[in-house]
C-alpha cells in the first residue's frame, strides 16, 4: 500500500501572466489550479515578476488551521494552501541539466526550506 504518491502535472492557463506578482498568484492561479488540499500537497513553480521577482525565491502559506502553536488562525484560505517557488530556484543542478537555475540557489534547498514553513517551522 502506497502512503505517498507524487504526481507531476502541468496546467497552462490561457491569459496567465508571464511574470507573476503575488496578488494574481493568490487570487487567480492558485484557486484555479489547486488540487484538493486535504489530499494533495500543492507546489506551484512560477516566473516571479515585478519588484517581488528581484528578491523572492519562494513563499508558503503556513498551515494556520493545523492547531500548531504560534501560528495565527487566519494565514490563508484552503484554496490557496501550498508553496510557490520561482522556477529558477526549483530543482537541483546536481540532479540534471537545468540551465535556468541560478546558483547558489540551484541545489533544491529553496523547496526544502519552503516545505519546512508549510509544515509549521518558523
């Protein structure tokens, strides 16, 4: 019996932004593409744009309704639950040929870091 199963999916929204800022990610992209957050861990890889794109590798929505101590109860809707990673920081250059990855953030640690936040780590 499988406890965990990873599924890779690709969804392209017509009219989606090519350099997304946080607001359209949260209000359009995530709600339109999320898989049931009670059954799936959602990760979005995007091309961050605007001012935020210069300084942001990724971000997460904390599991606010998990009951974990120290988390606010209103960290976000279940329809936006998951993590968002800039595509230039997703994956590991040691595991394949990914020419767009930017060192020193090319070892897969950005995703690991954001998953930790998603699990409630500060």
